[in-house]
């Protein structure tokens, strides 16, 4: 775990933190209140090479390893969780290409991603959420082409992204083993998008349904081999649930910092509320939980980089733990601020709303516990 303490990671943190504070934080409240895409953040991240920093250098990216990517997402989420979904979704959509793409697919799509074309991930459907293998979207072979039909739900940054990794059944008689992965382009004929969902939080990141009406895909859009899509989808989540943990750590850290500052500024009964042990203990608990969540997340990131055998467990564990921590910490931060925490004068109410989603997406925390339980023998 020496990597945790390598100075280049702290240098990266400082660069991202400063960029996020100057160029992303000032727009975070407006992005939330108006449910608008964070264009300022998208531009700032892209200009700094941080929107898809995980893309290898040979395709024009920064070649950021999993730990560096986690630090980028964490520091952006400290100020604006919706903006932190830009690098997180770009990683989620493109990990299948990194894991299973052929050299032509990598060249084309990763290069475009590094240049700023977003990449979303289409797994869930209206009737296939936790039970992802129950998907109905299908791809039928027609000559050398595939014809894709169906719909996907809860797709982050849908409509914004140029590319979509789409999981579809290519042989319904085989269940999970009859699922394949495809790359779909926004410009493909027959793809369309639903209206943005009206969400509790993460309002700056559009979540839409994606519809596929007989979308014709040439053979070279198949990712990996036919029937290997579900396993690829699960392997992808092993690498990317860690980015959701990073988001959660960042949200929690942001809320903690505001609560700590407020506790020193706010005076009641003639002294700072920080001087009351009840408040001190809340802050101490927040700091302790965040520290534990951060270390577990970094450990999982290092395992992701090394593709270690217990990655599936660690990925689920850090996602589950850190997102529960984010919910606890943001709720307590609102409590420390009292009435001021409950109104939008301070960002903590937004952070509390944002934290909630992290317990739900990329697999509910109930599914994370199921995944951990199924992988106990790897420990
Ligand atoms: N790596 C490689 N292969 C894996 C795997 C992994 N981590 N996990 C499962 N597989 C393989 C299994 O080995 C199995 O193949 P074999 O039969 O050859 O062994 C096959 O996949 C099926 O596995 P299961 O029998 O375990 O499948 P299941 O139907 O019981 O489902 C599940 C497992 C863990 C519940 C899975 O459905 C799941 O993760 N559900 C949650 C879905 C999810 O996380 N959705 C998130 C959507 S993305 C999102 O939210 C993004 C966003 O907006 C930001």
C-alpha cells in the first residue's frame, strides 16, 4: 500500500481540489437548483485532462491509474457530486472497451473519449434493476449486422454522451450466458432518449431512458465475444463501484468540512457549539467514518489496478461502506447546522440528497452485501 503515500497522488489531489474549488464549486448550487448539466465543470475537467483521465496515454488520455481516478472523483465530489459523475460515468462506459475491446475499438472509442466524447453504460431496465440478467433488450443477428431493440432505464448522462455500452440478450434461452455487450453511438439511427428523470439529488446529471428501435449495428460493435456480456458487465462494476465509493467519500468530506467550520462559527449559550461535547462527538464520528471509508476505497483501487482475486469483495465493500458513511455524515452535517442545514443557504442539504443516490446506483447496498457474501472465500 506504499502507493497511498506516494507524493504524486497528493500533488494530484491538490491540483484537482484547487480546480474544483475555483471552477466547479461556484456553479454547484445553480446546477442543482436548475437541474442543469454542469457545463462549466465539463469544460474545466476536459481542459485539464480530468474528464476521462483513466484513458491510457497511447489513446490520448492521462493514463491515470485507479487510485488517481478515485482521487479526481473524490475531490470533485467534495464540491459538486453531479460534476463528479462526468469522470465516473466516462470510466463506467469505457471499462468494457478497456477489458474486452479489440485494438480497432480501443483506438476509435478511447481516442474519442479522451478528446471529450462521453461514454455511458446501459445495463438496467425498468424490470431488470438488481436482477440485471433479467434484461429484455435484445440483439438479433441479421447477416453480419446486429439489430438492437428494447430500452434501458436510469442511464446517467444519457443524451449527453456520444457512446453507450449496451448489454443485450442475444440468446434468451441461455439467461446470463446469452447476454452480449455492444457499443452504440448516439448518431446511430433508431436510438432516442426519454425526458430527464426528476430526481431527489444529482440533479445536474441527466438520467434518462434510452430507447433502441431496430438499431442496426455492424459486426464490429460487438464487444468481446457473444454471450460473454454479463460477465463483462460484472467485471466492469468490480472496477467502477470503487468510483462510487470515491464519490461518497468526497460528498462526506465536503459536508464534514462545512459542519466543522459552522460548529466553530455558531454561538449558542455564549459559546461556540463546537464546545459542546454532543457536537464534538458528532464531528469526531464523521471524521472517523470518513477516514475508514477513504482507506477502504483506496485499498480497493489498488486491488483494481492489480486485478487481485479479492477485488469483487473489496469493490462491493468500499461502495457499500463509503456510501452508508456518506449518508450518515451528511445527515449529521445537516443536524449540526440545525435549521440552516435544512435550507439551501448551505450545501449540506444538497449533499444529503446526493448521498442517498450513492446507496442505490451501481447496485443497491443490499446487492453489495450479496456480492460480498458470495465472495467471502476470496479473503
Ligand atoms: N466477474 C466476472 N464474472 C462474474 C462476476 C464478476 N464480478 N459476477 C458474476 N459473474 C458471472 C458468474 O460467474 C456467472 O457465470 P458462470 O455461471 O459462468 O459462473 C454469471 O456472471 C452470472 O452470475 P450470477 O449467477 O452471480 O448472476 P445473478 O443473476 O445471481 O446476479 C448480481 C448477480 C450480483 C445480483 C448482479 O445481477 C448485480 O450486480 N446486480 C446489480 C446490478 C447493478 O449493479 N446495476 C447497476 C447499474 S449501473 C449504474 O447504476 C450506473 C450509474 O448510473 C452511474
